[in-house]
C-alpha cells in the first residue's frame, strides 16, 4: 500500500509518515523542508503544497498534515487551499482507500488566530464534501482535530514555564498529546476504520470544555 503524507518533515506529519512505514506501507512525503526520515520505503518530495505538485500514482492513504500556525493570510493559503489542492490531485484514483485531513480543535471553538481557525473550519467542511465524492470508490474521508500537541510550532508557549502551565492547565487531563498519539489516531482513521466517513474526530484531552487560547502577548 502507498501512503502520501504532507508536512512529513516534522511534528505531526513526520510522526504519521513513520507510523505508516511501521505498518509496512511505502510512504511518499511532501514538505517544503528537507527529509528527516531515512528509510528504503520512504520517498521525499521537497516542495510546497502551493507549488507544482509531483505526479504520484496509486495513493491508497492520503493524509494532509502540512500547515502553518499563523495569524496571516498564509493560514488560508496553506491550511485550506493547500489541502484542497493535494486532495483534488491525489485522492480520486482507483487505489484510494482513505483520506485523513488534519484540522484543529480551533475548527470547533474558534479559539485561536481568526484566519487560522477559519482555515481549519474550512478543512472540516471540505472533508465532508470529499467524503460524498469518495463514496463511489468505497473509500472514507475524515478529519482529525487535535487540541494542544507537543510540537515545535507550539514552542512560543511550551518554552515559557508560565504559559506552558496555563495552556496545559486548559485540558481536563492535564496534558497535551504527543505527535505519535495523533499519528495513531490518524492511522486508525485511515487503515483500520472502514465504516466512518464524513466525520471530524476531536482529540484534545478535554480542552473543549474550557476553550481558552493561551499565547504570548
């Protein structure tokens, strides 16, 4: 089986790519940054999801994890338009089994930068449209909305002891997810799940119960 993962050079995307490799898949990663994975079953395409996308045939599992945590227009361009470009190019093929788009808890509560929240909300709704169009292929399409995750993109909070305590305190379970945990959820939605489609799965350690966005002033 071939898996295609965007954002595969770090954070959640890299963890997802490694999870599919561990399952025996051939994995193609797309990322603007250089490859961090050295594996004979891994191929890296160093490009942006907004540039000319390479030709990749027979994608069975498509995961869009590339994104920016930004207050600017690039949030819409990368997080929403980039997802649409990738899915429209690679998902609709005879080999496809599942699409998983990484959204965000912000898609539900709006508790972050305005354009970032809007971009992730768009991903959730777009995924429902993809599910409708993928059904004739016998394939599923779902989005996964993480809350706080221990990645470098959250370093402005995680490296500040005061902000870290405040942010993680917003979860009911008193912790954030690891990239590897999000990767397990993604793999389940793509490769184990056969019947759920058109849904958004929230993995946030109970943050939705509070919905308070913590960021440096």
